[in-house]
């Protein structure tokens, strides 16, 4: 069965990484509690890779990263889209979410990219 992935890319001030990491560790526990198969938060390390002359859009450009910011790429793995919808429905009702409601995030939500993806290769 093909898995389903929610993916996120954000620009975040480097100074806010410890706060974000703490929040993300809590979030991972909540998502996994409700059935997410895997949960990843990855901070940019090589954000200007050599491309052999190919013209590509790099992650910092995509999220309009500013001086002093880096990029975080995150993804959560589910059994299927229906499983994702079920897990996220439960997560949204968890007290963890209320903890962050109406509080400023350690990153600019307006520059976050998000989407759900059906896997087409899973080796």
C-alpha cells in the first residue's frame, strides 16, 4: 500500500531554532500518539548545493529566507490520505494544539509551504 506524506518547508530565524525544536519534539509525540508512522524535522545544512549548472529554485528562495534565517523541511508519514485525515483530526483536538493557539510562532507562517503527497516510489 502506498504511504501518504504531509510536507512542510519554513524559513526560521536561526536564533529561534531551539524554541522550534522543543515545540517540534512535543508535536512529534502528539502525531505519533494518534498513529503517524514517522515524523521528521530537518534543518538546512547544504542550502546552496552545486547543481552542475542546472537552474533550480533553492529552498531559501522558495520561502524567501532573510539574513539570519535558515530553512526547516519537515514531513509526517501516514498509511494513506484517509489515515492522515483521521490522525490530523485527532491531533487538532489534542490539548497540545490549544497550548499554541493565538501565540506567536517562532517562524513566519505566511512563508510556510505545505501540502499532502501520495507516494509513487517507496523502496
